[in-house]
C-alpha cells in the first residue's frame, strides 16, 4: 500500500510540475491547459483500464483452458469477443482525446 501511495504522489508531482512551469507563459484566462490535460487523461486512463482488462481476460482464459482443454474452442470465441469490446473502450478514449485536442486554440 505504501508503494502505491508513493507512486500516486510522484505521478501527481510529475503531472502538475510542467503545468506550473508553463503557467507564466500562458495568457491569463486561457483554458487550453484544461483541454490538453483532459485529452491526456482520456487516452491514458482508457489505455490503462483496457490494459488491465485485457490482462485479466487473457489470464482467466488461459486458466480456463488449462483446467478444461476440451472447452478451448468455445472459450476462444468468447475471448476474442471480450477483447474486441475491451479494445472499443480504448478507441472511445482516443476519440474523446482527439476531440479535446481539436478544441485547443493555436
């Protein structure tokens, strides 16, 4: 638990430090940093969630095939369908990120 807390704190520091450094250069009242941060979070969190989901899906599928090799054919179809649905979430995150990047003036 201590390692996770430490990792989250350092991730927050490395995320906010560039924003503080570039705050002086940016015009007052400009909300472009919010769009950029939102785009990065959309793509990053979608990728993180999909990576975890695909890892769990693949691991559980392999465990199921190891327990019952005769059911591998039926499990494969469900496995591919599940991976396709998980990957669609990452594509949604990418689309949202691209839409937010398109709103950044410049």
